[in-house]
C-alpha cells in the first residue's frame, strides 16, 4: 500500500468516526492527490480552525479559487458547519477531510476530475 493510500484510509476513518460520514473513497483519493505534498507535511496537513487567517485562506484559495464559488456569507456558514461536524474541540482537523466535506457540501465534486 502506498503512502497516499494509507493517508486515504486514515482520512476515511476520520470521516466515519469523527464526522459520521461514509466517505466516497474515490473522491477522497482525488482530494488527497490534489493537495500534493502538503498531505505529507505535519503542519500543512492540518487546519487551524480557530485561526482567522487560516479560515480566510481556505475561503480564498480553496472555496473561491479551486471550487469556483463566490465569496459571501454562505462560505462562512459552510466552514462553520464543517468545523462543527468535525468537532470544534478536535485540535487535529486534517485538511483533506475539511476539503472533502466542503466539496461535498457544495456539490462541487467535478472540481476533482
């Protein structure tokens, strides 16, 4: 099993256990691949949901640029919903899991062909 496959398994477990989601492994694998080397970096692989700059970067670079959404209050609401679903007290929110949940929330699976 490759390192990426091991990460997909780890993130699928997070989705099941912490988010109550049955993951679409194909989509999850594409999200992980889309993150490139960031998934192997301990700092870059997690999201600091309490850091306003981090949240703004997710909005600007992922939701607007990658998913093609328009900035507005619905993006903030979606981020809040995903952070609540993942568990606000959970200090290790994996970027791949957050991006997967946001992609599914907005129905933008086509952004990962």
